[in-house]
C-alpha cells in the first residue's frame, strides 16, 4: 500500500558476504630453513542485519533499493595473519516490521523494539590457514580451507503499525476527523470512500501529562478478509493494537448490524483479533435531537452490555473527553486473574 512516501510492503533480495580463503603460505626467512606453514585464517563474511529504528515509519527507502549485500571476508596471509571480517550491512526498519521468507511465506522474525538486531543472512565462515593442518607426518601442508559462501535469500518486509488504539470502521465513518480533533495528527479528510489510504498515527494527550497512541487505518469494507477493497493491507495494521475502537455513525440503519459486520471481517481474517479489548464510539451524534438520542441510547444499551460505548461528535466536540477517559481506562485495566 502506498500514498505519498508511505510504503508498508516490499520484497528484497539479500546476500551476505563470503568467508575469506585460508592462506597456504610457508614461512620464509633468511637463515631459517624450512620455517614451516604459517598461513592465516580467512575473515568471516559480513552479515545482513535488520535493526529496529523508532524514528522510521515507512519502508519507503527500499522502493529503489531491492538488493541488499554485505561485503566478503578478506583472505588470510603469512605469519598466521587472519583476514579482516567482511563489513556487516545494517538495514534500519520501522518498529512493527514483520520479515517473511518470500518463497515459503514463513515468518522469520518481527522487529518490535528500538535497536533490536536480527541477522537475516549470515556471513560465511573464513577458511582455516595451512598451519592448522601441520602434523608429525605432514610438516609442510600445502593446502588450506576455502571460505564458506554467504547466504542468499528473498525476503518480504511487511509493516504493521504499532499503536495502543486502532480505529475500525467503514469508509467515511469519521475516523480521520476524530483523529484530527483528539490528536495533533493532520490526516486527509474528505467525504468519499478510502480518503485514508495509509495508516495515520496520532498521540492523544491525556490528563496529568499522560498519553497514548491512536492509529487511523484505511476503512474496512465487507469482504476485506477476502482481499476486497484494501483487504489484507488494512487488516494487518490492527493486529498489534491492544484496543480496537469501533466507529459507527449514528445515522446508519442499525448500529448493531454494522458493528457485527466489522466484527465478522476481523473474525474471518484472524480470530485472535476478537480477544482484544473493544470500545464503541457512535459518531455524528450532534445530528440527533433529544428524543431520537434517548431512543437510540436505549437500543445501544440493550445491544452492547459488555462493550463500553460513547456517543460523540468530532465536529461539535461532544463526548470526546468521555471517550478519552473510556479508552484510558480500558488500556490500563488490570488483567483478569485466572484460577
């Protein structure tokens, strides 16, 4: 998925360095006859290492850089001198990056913390020099080990946005507007589907200088679990959110039905998403008069007995503090003790 510089999916070809050859050198010095073997070992090939970087938020730098290589180890030399190791190639990636083997689609690793380092392609070992092979029966071995080849593989990087709260809702439900009024984020806002084509992160400033992070992610549609619309590209971004905030406009035919459709898409994509805490925000509530709101509140109270809900209006700035309080309470609740 891309919009501007936001890239969250790339395929790379990585190659680590080959180990250097061991030396077959025989010691030669004036007045010393038959000095014997003194060939040094070859250096290790360089690794390709992924490194977490909290200051990055996109995989954009790999758009035109699809081949990642480390350097080879240097060969051994005389006087048992070991060749220099190849230079490791450190590749910085955003936190939340998942690394897959492109061929098998198996997850190799996940980068979740700053400065975390993961060796993706290991450099080949250097060969041993001929002095290792000297024995009582072979005083002048004239052979040494070659260096071991480095690894070569295709990998896929997928970025899953890291945030405390993920906004879930149909296109045009008001997610971007909500994010713009409760955080300092400035997402693109317009009255048509899929205005948001990339995740937007915003920091909500709470009471007593506390804060939490909210992600506005592309709107879900029916069939997203099968890849319709933005499909998987949207759904993977909510896997790392600890709490899901469902946003449903008050002017839909049935708030409960729309909530169930959203829930069903998550269930079909990954049933584990249903284990996350949920909060329901009913948006655009400034459109309701007193009588209609009272009637709707009764329906919602009856349908959502176990899910906290809040009536809000981003435009009229109504219910936003209550929503923040509810989210903070859910994010910081004590986990249930299992007997």
